[in-house]
């Protein structure tokens, strides 16, 4: 059997890579260990998860506004058609692979997904939308009028063989569009097989409300404290945000804590999505403030529980803290993080 996976794995983001890893494990369990996977990516040279039965294929289109990519895109288009024709099942996954707005530079992908799903329909392929979050603003025109984003979403999903989502908002949106779906947990929760995993959540706080006062009730003396933060959400003003984080770090250092800056994204082209560039501003030489500089090392910090508590804003920091039994403060910045542990 051949399964093609359309994923969002190219930006050195630990979230994306672990979803792919655990999704493939789940699909192997359902369809057999001899299943072949053709994984579409924007970066085929630096895969995080490697197995003999996985082949990485470059997306069409790729950086289409760059005239230098015209011949690459022509080749990728015909390869895309060939792989789709070979496939027994098409799987489309990732939290926000289908969205119309986010606080980073990525363009609206709805039209691209209409194009791709039209190709899937033409070749009469089974399409499985796996564990999605939709981020679609309410339309300014009648919801199902031609050209509205709701209408585009309906076109994307109307051929679906199976749809699972990870939040109630996505479930209700698809329900309005007469598309059946089921809510499932993030596949990263299956990192380890623990049926009765305890909840290590210390407290939940909105990102724009998070402050030193949220730490004062905790015993942080001589502890190792990880900061898994992303830019913009603690404060929309960058200078105020940096001041706020420095004050949080100063408080931790006063408690003789060791601070571990834990970037979950090493995005190559989008500075707003690159946690390493953001958190590196707070790295302090000769002080107890360290930064982890690769996705693989970030992952190992969780696996081997190399810190005592995590200030978790990144979604998969919350999940991995839960999976690997690490106490964490849930710093929620959006619907997707609000609903994480409630489903």
C-alpha cells in the first residue's frame, strides 16, 4: 500500500515533525508495517524522522513567486501527479495547514488546497484529513457565496473519505458546512504508551496576563526552569515583551534557578516563527541562562526530563510536558492552546 502525506514539515518545527512521526506510527498500525509513505515537504534535505519506508517529495508549488523556480515547479507538478496516481490513500494533516490568518508571514493557502483536492477528486482518490485545526475568520459576505473562505473550506473538504479535527471550533465549523468530523487528541500524546498518565499542569494563564506574580507561589529555588516561549503573544509591543521576559528571567535567577531557553521552531525564512532567533536575545553568557540550539536537542530535553518545570507557551511544549511527566505552567495564547487538554 502507498500512502501520500501532505504535511507541513520544512520549517524545523518540533511540533510538525513529531506529529508526522506519530501519525506514521498510527497509519502503520492500521495499514501494516509494509506500507510505503510518500511525504510531501518544502524541505526534503533535512528530515527529522527517517525510515526505510518513507520517501520525502518536494511540494508543488514551491516558492512560486521566485522566477528561478519555474523549471523546478514544472518538474514538481508532474511528480505530484505521478505520486497522486500511485497512491492508495491521501492523508492531509497538520494543525493549521488550512487557515486564512496567523501572526506570521505565511500566505493564505486555501486556493492551493482547492487546487490539490481537485486533483485528488479527478483521480478518485480517498482523502483523509487527519487531526486538523481550522483557523478561518467569519466571512464578510454570505458564508457559502462563491469566493468566501467558508465556501473554499467546503470545496476542500467535500471529497473527504474521513475527517478528524483537534478542537471544538473546527468541529462546529465543519458541521455548519455539512461536513462530518470527529474530534481526536493530538497524535503527539501517543509518544509514550501510558494509559493513566497524571496531569502535571500547575496552572493555566493567558499569555498577555502572564507575569512574575504567577511564579511567586512556586518553589523554584535551585530548580531548572525551561522557557518555551514564542514571540509577540506576551505583549504585542516587542520592547515591552522583551522587558517582561527579562524581568521573569531576573526573578528566576534571584531564586538561584537555572534557566533553559527552549526554542521549538528554527524557521528558516520567517523570523516571527523562529523561536531560536527570538529566545537568543535572552541568552546570557556566564550566567545561568542557556539556550538549546537544535530541534533534536530540544526533544531530548523532554525525553530525559532535563528540567524541573516548564513555562510552556508553545503548544507541543505543553503536550510533551504532559507526556513526559514534567510540571508545567500552561501559557495559553489562542483557541488551539485553550482547547488542548479539554478534548
